[in-house]
């Protein structure tokens, strides 16, 4: 199956199950028109084009059911519900008054380098039940990393 709905680079894809029709769906996003496309995996036919972001879609994540999240170059994370066909919540980095709110992307978070590649990291995903994640990089590697809890 070849999906040709994007007018720019496809940056991320994820699969979901359509619980109403028991079919697999491909969710894809990228550069260009800033839309997220939902395609029926059985037929290859695009079902929906979701609008809301004003920058390239850089990441997609689903945790099951009809909902998923998207991250964009417009500095927002949007939560989508396929049953409604639109985003249901948006997280922005800065409040309109210029301040930050708890949980906003503008807040500094503690960091710890747990893994490094030899080139830019393209994607990283946590394992659903283990303290491990996989990352892909322009160094032509997909690496499985184990995050060890900090020692006290």
C-alpha cells in the first residue's frame, strides 16, 4: 500500500484500531499542509484530514482506543479523538500573558542523559510496560535502551 496524501515530508506514523468497524487505521503527519491524515489500512483510502496545527507535525502517539496525541513545530501538543474528528485539548508552551503554567512546555524539567546517538535523534518511544525505550537516529541505528532508576 502506498499512501500519497501529504504534500511534504512524512515525519511520523502510528497505527490504531477502528473499534466501530474493526479495521486498522494509519495515522500520518508531517510537513507541508500541517494536517494529520487517517487512512484505512485495508483499502488504502484516506478517511479524514485533521486540521489544527499551524506547523509541521513532528510526532504522533496513541495509547489505544480512539484517541491520540500529536506534537508540532508550532510548539503545541494536541489531543485528538477520532470519534469527534477534531482535537479535544491543546497544550501550549506559554500562557497569553507570557507566563508559564504547571505542566506547560515552557517549564524547565530535570533532565538526565540516558542514551546518545552519533547523529540527530528522529524518534523515541517508551515500552508500554518496561523501563525501556527505543530510539531511531540519522546515524542509521535503531537502539533499545534500558533506563535504570537513579541510585540514592
